[in-house]
């Protein structure tokens, strides 16, 4: 029998699933770094101006007028300047607006969950465009093509969906074929990715309030979120609004059970939460990187339905190797023992927990400095745009300048479910 959490347990679970907890727990490790009290890293805030300048130069190169879209999976679907989103909209033409949003939710959620690090040896060749892609773009294009071919749907008459029945029955062979995996083209964490999708199928059935009772789908979360939106008057015009944190809460509630082998409180799986002995109270440090990546990727379909997204900067920057690599490569984060750069590190290791925690806080600091230098407000340039413009792109650029193949400065043992 699963345990029912006590009131104290429920409060701890709710706290550790919040963006507030991410910042507060990460801040503890960040402060220790600035005091030179962390075992693996130091922090040199004198490099903040240089880092902000580098990010701005990348932003202006990518978006000269600073009209920057959200950092989301939708950007990767545009890889190689191929008009895949136009193709998708054409395929969804006969659907109602709600049906279109549900299909886009299905695609975004599936694609993000498949977006863990691919490794340095894998690539994807897109027959339709004749282009080859690697890493996140390759995973995005591969999952996009699989979705368009109906690979995640159990209904031949409705191929443009992902449903619980098909996800639970998905095989490793099907996933390997879709991602063109073979002995010469190995993909890190293929089995982990498959398990994640199969467990997603189970989670969809387990939460009918979020995903629907009949034909449970990730996309049915659209209906749930529409019910959570607020109708407010703005200049005598009714405006539907929803907080980004409301979307995040729904994602964490609906997807928490898909993560295997993670920290639990009273039998409840916490997901992307890890232990560090220097953190007060229970020592737990939440990140929820993929869940926030999902959240950011669901905002545009909601905007297309006419919803205004509020409370954007309550979410954090994504603690992954491009943003973390930027901070390390430009000297904001300093390594105390160079062996860290030459070894494989487990996601649960103190090295990776410290690196990720510092990255969360430094992304906030970089964002403030970038806005100051550009004379822009947080509403004009929210964190989700700075990530896109921005730190993620800059992290990739500096990595390519410093290391062959643009590999991250620190190597992580990936099981296909975190990064």
C-alpha cells in the first residue's frame, strides 16, 4: 500500500516542487561558493560584466533587433531554417484551436522528454531536407518526424497525437528506428528514453483530471489549464491570463511518477531533486530542469489560444550543460581540482549538484546585468528570452571555440532522463 504523506510531508513535497525552493536551495550552495567553502567550485563575480557582454554580443548576432522568442523546444524544430512548424500547422489545419493546441502539447512534451544528452557519436539525417543534425536539434527533428508519422498514436485515423495506449506499448526497436540508432550511430540512454515514455503512458492513465479519462493524452492538459486561467479586464477588454507557475505546477503534478530511482518523500517521487550535505535542513536541492523545459515549451501553444502568460520570471534558468558551461568557460565558476574536467561525473554527485546550483543563481545575475546594459526591463526581456538569445546559445558558442566538437567542459554520465 502506498503511504499517504503526513501534512508535514505534503508541505515539504509542495515546497520542493516549487521554483521558490529551487532558488532558495541553490542560493545556499552559491553563497558557499562565493565564500570559498564549496569542495569543488569557487565563484568569481568579477567576471559577470564580461559574461554579460559576451551574452549580449551573441544575442545581437542572433536577434539584431532584440525581438527574441521564448527559449523552448519550438526553436529546435526550426533547425536548419526548415519550415517544419509551417508544415505542422498545415497538417493541423482542419482541427479546432483547442485540438491544435492539444496536438502541439503532445509533440512538445514527447520531444522534451526525449531531449536528454545524445552523446558525441550520434546524429540524425533528415531525408525530407537532406540535412544532418546532432545533439538537441537532431533529437528535436527526429521526434518531430516520428510524431508527424504517427509513431506515438494508437489510432490510425488520428496520427497527430501521443496517447497512453501507444506510449505504453512503444518498443525499443521503434524508438531506435525513429532515431536511426545502430552500431555505427549510438544514442546515449536509448533504453532510459524508452522507459520514460512508457512511464509517461502510465502516468497519463493515473491522472484523468489532467490528461482525460477517455484516450488519455499529454495534450489534454490544455483543457485542464484553460480551466485554471483567469478572465481579467484590461482596458475594458476581457483578457485570459495564466501564470507560468500554474503550468509548471501541472507539469510536475502530472509527470512526477515517470522519473525512476529518484529521491522520495513519503513514497512520492520528487524527480530532479538531489542531495548535497552542505544544504540546510534535509540537504535536498531541486532543479526540475526537464519539467521547466516542458513548461517553457507549452507557453506558445497557450499564447496561440489567446492566453497571456504572467509570472514568467518566477521560473528559473535551466541548469544544464550549455548554461553551466558558459559560466565555467567564462570564469564565473572556477574549478578547484582540474580532475573534475577529465572524469565522468554522476548526476547525483556533489560536483554536478554544485555546478547546477551555481548555474541557476548565476543565470539570474547575468539576466539582471544584461538588462541593465541594454536599458530594458524584466517584462521587456524576461529570463526565458535571455536563455534563448542568450545564455544557451552563448554556452554552445564558447564551447565550440574552446573544445573540439563543442563538448561541455564537464562530462556527465547520462541515463537519458536528466539532461
